[in-house]
């Protein structure tokens, strides 16, 4: 959602809204941003205040694929995991058939050739360990380097001990011919790698993104530009070669390649890809334009003020990248549990080694290795992925796309929901709410002339007038010689007579009388009020306003019921914001926001210890969506905003935020249950494997451990399937 939208009071006329501070007009070409805390087209942003490092943006280290997930410091790729899983299945089959099962001298197949079988198993073990286990080995290395052992380290501990001890077992049993048979953990190695790969694949399949926000932003800029040479001619050059101070030409229908100031020409510019709003903004000489916007009509000559790292899009890309990297460092529950299990297994295993060492090195080593292997998080590895897969499926069926698992876990701490106004709480489409003709004209004549003057404009206020005329069956004939009047409105010739659409400020400055009381009445309701003028005579006024979305009031009420504070963010003025806040029952809002203010506001709320959901739909919302604890994108918004968000509302219905919170609540409950089922096995099995009850003749047999482990995994799977959509409110 853009902060700078044509919102409810970004009017044709804005006549009763403190015009001394708000010199805003129909075409927005003469906005005084020094007096108005608002920016319609984002072009007036002071980039020097964005508190960013505008140095080189190194994107080389980013994988632009959308099917990526960070886990344990390891960037995992969906395609790679899928491939690794199926290849590992093939590699594991011989191991599962030939290897003894969890310490039992029993295998599915037995060719009575121990040496050959041992070599074959060892070869497949090696392939499994280095190929199928590579994501976990890399992840563990990253966790160890960051001094934060978690799931990847625990998995690596299990598979590494299983692999290397199996090598030792092969040497001892087949080459050294020891008197006591050394237990082989090849079976455990294969099952652990397969289950872990499957768990991570399931999770990634459930939450993988549809694209990459930074990549989408980069695609907004064209590859070439029409550079204006010193002799006034144009030549095509790479956008990367453009420099500040040079000029380029942008023709009708082309994307603007860089930020700049118009030096020649007049046009309307579609900034939808940048702002998230379809409003076409009138541009004249002296106005600023943003790289990535589209020139609708006419040819513009633009002097470059920002390109590359200094351009608006690059700044937004930088903020998104930094916010996403910061968010990816968050530790989830599964990793937290795995971290404690790792330390517990390591400590107990070492203690067990020394405790059993007096009975022989082999006995001590066997106890320690058994602890390490039994600590492997089979059930824990699928506990969360299975719930996530089930939850995201239910969410998708209810218009919710959850792209980040951490959003589900973070939802239980949410204290504030920050909502942009236009397009989220309001429809973002203007309608004619009132036509007030003067005594010397009638409503149809008034509307007909207004539509004639606006017939060539793509401005949302103009489109609302044209739509109203069409609904009444008025045949609109475009006015002749129509032209925008900066700071005023638009003029044109109809049937040989000159007419002008003006704002109230123009009437006041020129001493032209009008029905001030009626204008005030409509403006107080959040409408934009404009006047039709013939010479010095007012023929009537039109009031246009945005409409509140049907689900907006439900959302605000539902958030309050849940103890969450809703906050409205808008680029509109204070008076308009107060009006909308009053209609919705909002107690807290921020008005007059510039495009770069949202991320700052999110950070300010977080700095006070609050957990924040941010809802938006524009490119300029991307940094705040990425920065927030949970970013929620409106489904009808820009691809950039969607790719920066954690949750997407497919139906663009604001009340679906409540459905997400309900889904997250029941999902979190299932996650906690599964973590206890998954970790519970380890909590009990680890001390038993260490021989803590050996004095009572109870030592956990690896085969029994395998059975309990399998049972734990089955329980976790069944519990995940118990997650249903029944408790999501409709």
C-alpha cells in the first residue's frame, strides 16, 4: 500500500481542509511538500534522509530463485532437496535390506557373505553420508561457526557418529575379527537421512515463496534508455551506463529508467508498479519521476537525479534485503529444542563414556555412541514440517498463503497490527457521492460538463466522474483544448464556451463566492470537493470519496477482541485520517506519512517491545513488510510487496487477517504438542541409553529404541493430521 495514494481527501479541490497548508490540486503538479506531510507520487522524497548506506549493493550472493529456505544458516533449495531425497532413497534401499537393524544381528537379506555385504553397505553409507547428508553437514558447519548449534548440528551428530562408527564396526568385525561383535549403525544412518530430507522437503514445499522481491524490483527498470546527447539527438544505452546529470527521453508506453526531473514535455505517469495504486499522476516540467514508473502518453525529457545505488528502487531493494536477512536469523522452536537436545546428548554421551570406561574401552565407546545415535531427532525432524504442511494447505483453502513458517510462531506475540488505509481499509476507488448544482443549472448538465472536461484524464477522481456519467446514460463528448492548470485543476472548451474545474482554494484566492457550508459538510465526511466554473460563476460542485471495505470494521473489532491494537497508516492529511478512524472505531493512527516513514514507524513500535504485523501492497511497503515481525500483503497488490511478505491475503479481504491469527493459534498448539511428542522420546531415551538404570538391570536396547522412535514418529504424523479448519472463523 502506498503512503502516497490518491486517498479519500486527495481532492480535486480540498477546499475546506486548511488550504493554507495543503495546496493540492487535481493534477498534483504543484504540491508544496514543505507544507504538507504527504507525497502523492513519491517523487518528492528526500532520499538523503533515508538513513541508508547507498554504497554498492552486492546482490551476487543472493539466489534469485523463489524456492529457497533458510535453515540452520544453510540456504536450502527446493529442487535440490527433492532430488537429494529421491536419490538417497535409491542409495538407502540396499542399506535397509542388508544392514542389521538397530543392533540386532538380523537383516532383511542375508547372502552369508559378511565381507562382501559389509563392503557394499559401506559404499552406500559413504554415498548417503556425503550426498544425502550434505545439507545437514553444511548447516551444522554454519551453526558451529555462529556458535549456535541447533537442529542441523544435532542431525549431523547423529549421522556422523552412525557413519564413522559403522566404518569402525566394519573394520572390527571383518578385518580385526574381534571377539565381541561391534554394533553397526548403517540402518540408523539411512533412516535418519531419509526422514530429515523428507521433513525439510515437506516444509519447504509448504512455505516456499512464489518469487523473489529483489528480483521483481530489479525487473521494474528497463534494460536500455534513450540518452540525450550534447547535440540534442538520442542514442540507446544500457541503463547501467546512465549518470547523474545526464538527460534521457522516455516515450509513450515506456518505463522510466531512472529517477529524475522533467525538463521538457507533459504526460501522465502510471506508478502502480512502484506505489501499488493504479492512479495516473499528471507530470509537467519541474516535476520529479521515479525509475520503474510507466509513461502513459506524450514524450518526456528527464534530467537524471538518481540512478543505480542512489535510485529509489535500489534504496528499497537495499532495505528489503537487510530486513529479510535480519528476519532469517530468528530462532524457531524446533531449533531451540534441538539446541538443548544437542548439549544434553553431548554431555550425557561423554559422561556415559567415562562412567562405563572401567568396564573396557569398547563398552564405554558403545554406550557413548548409542547415546549419540538415539539422540537423533527422527520424530523431531518431521514434527514441525508435518504441521506446517497441513496448516499451509488449510490456509490456502481459506484464502491465506503462508510463505514463512516463522510468521505462524510469531503470531502468538503480536500486540499491534499496522494497516495502510487505501486498498486495505478502503476500496481505493473513488465514487461520486454528491452533485450540487447551482441555481442556474441542473444535475445532469453539471455532470455532463464535468465528464467532458475529464474525458481525457486517467486520474481516479476523473474516472469516478466519467463512470457516474455513464451510469446515468450521459453521452460524454470530450472538451476541446483541454489542459491541466497547475495548482488549480483542468480547463476546456464545450460548445464554444470555456469551463474550468477548480478547487476551493482557487475560489477563495480569487474572491469567488460559493456555498462554503455545503462544501464543508461534504469535506468533513472525507470527500474531495471540486467546483465547475464558467468565467467567475460557480455552476455547481461535486463531492467524491473512497469507500470503506466491508470487512474493515469486522477486522478492527476482531483485533480489539483479541487484545491487539489496530493502527492506521496513511499519507493523507490529519482531518481525513480522523474521519476514517472515527468510522472504523480506530483509536490510534498516523497521518501525513511519506513513503519512507512506514519502516521507521514499524521499527519504532518494535523498539518499544511490541510485536508488529504490517499490512501493505506497494513497492514502497516492501521494506516495512520485511521489517515487521509478520508482513501481510494484499493479494491484489504488487508482486514486490507480495514477495516481501510472510502472509498473502489472496482475496484482498482485510478480515482474513483474523482468519490467519486463528489458524496460527491452532497451528502453534499442534506444533507444541508435536515438539513434546518428538522431544519426549529423546528426553527419556538418552539417559536410558547412557545406562542410568543399569543398576536395576535396565539398559535401553537399540532395537527397543528403534521401535519407540518409530512409534514416536507415527504419533507425530497422526497428531499433525488432526489439524483442521473448523476453528478458523468464517
